[in-house]
């Protein structure tokens, strides 16, 4: 008989070594296997998983989430315990939590940056304009931009290093010469306003300290409103994080236009964005009309070549 608690230990250790945090998995799996021990169950079955997950006081979405976590663990466990039953996909209705992102057009971004220019004092406006622009042209996370230090930019090689970001991963992002030029100009203005630095941060507040992520989260919605970017019916207003989605979508559109093998390139985009795997990148690739049209044309070309 397999020790289910030890199996959870090994499962979490293995997946965390791949970069996953799995805090919610831990909070679900240990109580679940403790319940199995209490009722004398030696194996995971669909029935005991469903009975444990479907507590009357729990919202349906949380019940579905718990079943999903047990499903992934059961897939791992079945190699060690063939008697394990894997709860099938679709066992419970699982409402989507996906926030439909706003894919910024060039005009949208221009309006947001113009709104940033109205911030006071002057250095604050300058900082927000450059920070937002960097997120837009690199697809990096806003938190990564906020944590950026002066030493993280290699001006000669035009390379930006992101140190220990999500999942503890570091990566390097090549910069376009125009981006390097814009960042260098901002750095010169920043240092002329405050010759004696108070922080190692690249983006600084009006008093010379590191910009706070919470402040960015508060200011950006105000810029969106001033820019006149209204939320679509039933959707949230455009977010700063949506710039990352827009970068991914526009990258694909450009690849399709250039005739690039998109499927082969996706792992590169995944690495560039700092994702654990390409499957995570698919989450970002919202089906905008232009992307769908280009994908359909590529499919038609492939079919036509096959039929010849």
C-alpha cells in the first residue's frame, strides 16, 4: 500500500523543482489524503474525491478547482499506484476565470502615454511614460520593470537582465536600439534631477526612491480613464498587464505576416516572456480578428499544398 502523504510530498517537491509554487495544491492535497486515511481508503477514486471536494458550504467554483488539483495529482500517482482513479475532465462544470484582456492598439498606447505626460511633478510623468513604454515594447511584467536596477541594463550589448522573477527564474531580454536610446535618455534626465541617487532602482519616484508596484497599480487605471479607454460591456477596464498580452498577440501577427513557422517559434516567445512552458503562453494568445484571419490563411495554404 502506498503512503499517500509521502506521495504528496514527492509530487510537490518534483513540480516545485520545475518552478511551480503550488501553494493551493498543498492546501488541497494534504487535507484530502488525511481524509482518505480517516475513512480507511487506500486509493484515490472518483467517488471519494468527489465526496470530499463537494462540501455543502463550498462554492461550485472551489469544488471544481479542488477536483482539478486532485486530477493532476492522480495522473502523477497512477504510475505508482495503478489502482488510482483519475477524475475525468468535465466531471463538474468549471466556470472560466479568464479575464478577457484588452489588446492595445498603437493609438490606445499613444493616448495612455499622453495621459502620463500630465502627471506631476515632471519626473513622475517621465518615469511612468518610460515604464509603461518598456512594458509595451518588451512584454515584460510590470513588477519586473519596477524591480529593475540600474546595473540590470547592459548598454553596450543592448541587453536587459531580469533577475529572479516569477518562479525564481532569471532571463535576458535583447533591446531594440530605439528602446536602449529611450532608456538611456531617461537615465540621464533622472540623474540630472537628482545627482545623488537614493536607490539602485532604474525607475525612480519623484523623491528618488524605487517606484512602488502598488502605486503603479493605482495610477495606471487613472491614466486609462483619462485616455478615454472604456471597458467593453461586461468586461474590466484595460489593465497594465494587458500590454503583455498585446505584445504576445502582436508578435504572433508579425510572425504570420513574415511567413515564420509560428509553432516552432512559440517556445522562443515562451522563454522571452519568462513562462515555464509554451502551454502558459497560449493563455496570452487571445484570438483577435486579425490573428484568426492570418491563422486561417496559413491553414488554407497548408491544406492546399497537401492536396496538390
